[in-house]
């Protein structure tokens, strides 16, 4: 799959933003007044910034409001609805904390639930696609949710939670990579089933339909070199898991080290999300002999 | 509404005969022509006369080589367009309701004025039947020439999809799969019509007829032709200057 920067930024930053909102909604850290204001600004910058960047890949962003209508069947529509509910509820909850010094616990709980639901619906947009076997796995939502919670805990300053969640997200990520490497093969979709010619002999793409490129090849047939993919996986794992955990574990704890941990984790998460798209093999590539 | 209908009154679709298709790409061109000049946004080309031409097509013809365990390899031309699936994954993912499957005839369409160009339907389609138009920024797909098949301004013989109408080999057939006595249902039953990627669970309406076995060249080797003995090489040994040269070079 073509790794579109807007979607990579959106999924990483909105995931972290909604993760932070989840922790704030549950009362960690228990802040009020200006401190709460600062936390909410960071959370909203990440969450809303991510959502806005996601509209950059739309062909017709001026019609984006229509995307709220099909929540009965579409995970993308559900994501939009959940995100708006989460942002409105958390804004009311945040107002209580910032301006009235009051923590309206029930509102925070509802906001936290919808924040997590937003991340879950985002992940289901990818998980539901049988056409992309690497994503079509229960581990995809587990990966998105654990990343979101880990990033949220990190920004919320919940050091113990952050260390545990980062470690968990790292394990899920590694399992997803390993499982994903065999996903296309295990899906049973091959050039033989794609053409229906498999029972006659071995099928080989002989001539493509056109000499130039097209939308399908640009969007779906992106191939990342195997060698680079392994290097990038290692770099991403070190940045998002190993370094942050070491930095957080370092005694004495300091905000400078915590900031470094955040930067390292986010950089690693961006690399991992780039791989999430770049390594995903769409079955349409089979028709072009690209798998 | 992007929920799929439980059932459709009719199931209009195509039968594509892989035995008959000669790979001339006439269906590709007539499709591009009709769907650029008629319903919906035109199918754009970018850099059409430059070094990196690219365009939107709703129908493309691939060619595959099939090598059986024994015998000659066979070249099979393979036209591919939207299969108007009963369980169309492209429809349910649409966030705006722009994609829908019609209850009356089962055709899968895009309402271009509702499409936000997010591309998710093209991601969901395993067949690559949907293409985002680079100029109009909306999703384009085969309409089964919905503006031809019901068009009373056209002579009756033209009321079928442009690709079917134009195919010089008669490799494409249009009809109603819900009617067991229709031309397409009969063809599918007679020739063993098949689904593409059945494991994806899309329940495609369009059916592909497998090619009949063709080449028997390697059968009965040694008995190629009664005239073959007369075609044996006459001169087994080279003579004259060339013969001398051959022998001399051989010795070196």
C-alpha cells in the first residue's frame, strides 16, 4: 500500500491524542486549572491535528461532513461520529477542570470510553479489509489500542503505566509483524484463484493491461525492499520501545529524559506506521504479477 | 445507504468467455469512450502525450500464461471490470453513502456528488475494479452502462454495455443471472462459469468461462506429419570449403 504521509501522521498523532484524553478522562494526572489546560491543549492538538491531517488525503474534502451519515455499515463513518462525541464530551469535562476546578467523573469516564472507541474504529477501518490480508487480523486493533494507550500514558506522565504499555505494544507489534509476513500466503488468495486458471497449470502474469502506470499500481502495489524492511523494523522497535523504557527507568526521573522518551517513542511509532502501510500487500497486486 | 440489500430483484451482470477473448482491447476503448462522453465525470488522462501517461479505465485486459504440467503453455487474455458482487465490500465501507447496490437490478454504482474521494472502497475491492480519477478526484467504476441498457433513445440492439456491444469475438455477454433461462445463466451452467477469488467471500455476479483445452502439439510426438520424412535434412556432412573449415576449426 502507498504510505500516504497524511494518514501516517493522522493515525499516530490522533492515537496518542485520544490516548492522552483517555487518561485525563480517568483522572490521571489529577490536574485542575492551568495545568489541566496545558494537558488538554496538548491532547487536542494531537487528536484534532491528526483528524485535520486525515482530510488532506481526501479528493473532495469540502464534502467531508457527509462522512457522518453511514455509521450503520461504515467503520470510517463510525470513527468520525466517535471522534466528535469524544471531543465534545472531553471539552465539557475539561472546562470543568480548567475553569471550575471540578472533576465531573462520569463525564470523564464517558469521554475516555469514546476516546478509546475512536481509536478502535480507526483500527477497524484497516482490520475489516479482507483484500489486505496483513491487516485483516484481531492484532491490528490490539496494536492501535496499545500504541494509543502507551503514547497517552507517556504524555500523561504516568511513568509506570507508560513503561508497561510501551512494553505490551512492543510485543503486539512484533507478533503482528511475524504474523503479517505469512498473512498473504495464509489468506489462500493467489494468482491462481484470482484468475480461476489455477487448476489448469501454473499461472504467470504475461502482459499487463497497459504500458504505463495507473491508480491501482500507485496505490496498492507499493513494494518495500525486504532488506530495508528488516532494518526499519529494528530502528522503529528501538526508538519506540527500547529507548523510551530505558529513559523512563533511568533514576533519577527527570522531565528532560521524559521528553526524550516521548520524542523517541513518537519517531519510532511513525516509522512503524510507515511500515504498516508500506508492507501491506493488497491482493490486486496479484493480477499485475507484483506479489 | 451503504448497507447492502438482502436480495435484488434482478442480477444484471456479464459473462466473460476466456476461451473466445482474443485480447484486442476493443472493450477497453469502447468503455473508455462511452463513459467519458456520457454519464458522470469523464475518465481523465494525465500527461497523455508526455513521458508518463496515465489514465482512468473501468475495464482492463490482462494477459496470463498458463503452463500445464504436461503440454504447451497457453496464453489467456483476461478482461477485468467490476463484478457487481452480491456481497460487495466496496459498498459497506463507504462513509458517505455515495456507493450503493441497486435493489432493482443489483448494479453497484457511485453517486459522484456524494463521493469525498477517500479511496476506501478501492482499498476494499480485491479485484481493482475501482479507480480514483486523478482530475475529478472522485471514485470511478463500471456502471454496467446503466445509461445504455435502459436508454430508450438508443436502438434496441445498442441497449447493452458498450464493452459487450463492441466485442468483435463475442467473448462478452450481458444478461440477468437471477433468471435461470437467461443467456448468461445458461452459458454459465453449460460451460462451468467461475467466480474470481471465491475465498474473498464477495459473491461476484459476473462469471468467467474457462478456456477450452487447445494445444495438442506435443501429443503423438514422432508422428507429426506424413510428409515429415521428406523434410529430413539431405546433407548430413558439410562438403567443400565450409566442410574443410568446419573440420579445421574442430581440430584446433
